[in-house]
C-alpha cells in the first residue's frame, strides 16, 4: 500500500474515533464520571482494540505476559472506580 493511502486511512480512523470520543467524554463527565475515570476507560478500550488488531490483523501471538498485564490494568480500573 502506498504511504499516502496508509496516512489517509489512519487519519480516517483517528477522525472516526475522535467523533465518538468527544461526545462520550462529554456525556460521561456530565453523568458524574471524573476526568481521570474517563481517561482510564479510554485507555482500556484503546488497548483492547489494539490487542485484537495485533492478533488478528498483524498476526502477533498473544502471550501470557500480555494476559498478566491486562489483569494489572483491570486492577487499576478497579481502584480508579472504587468509592
């Protein structure tokens, strides 16, 4: 694939993500979710989507250390939302 097509495609994906992210953050913040919690949610979603992409499109192997890292990430999410 030519570089210019890859650049346009990546910017198209980023624009789509941004169009979803801005209203979601606005509604979440108005609903009482803090900015730190919204950022944590965003990062978890990004990492999960990228991991699926890496395994199925890039044909990377999913290793035990990746699973352990996700468990620690879920622990961080737990403590972020704990009252």
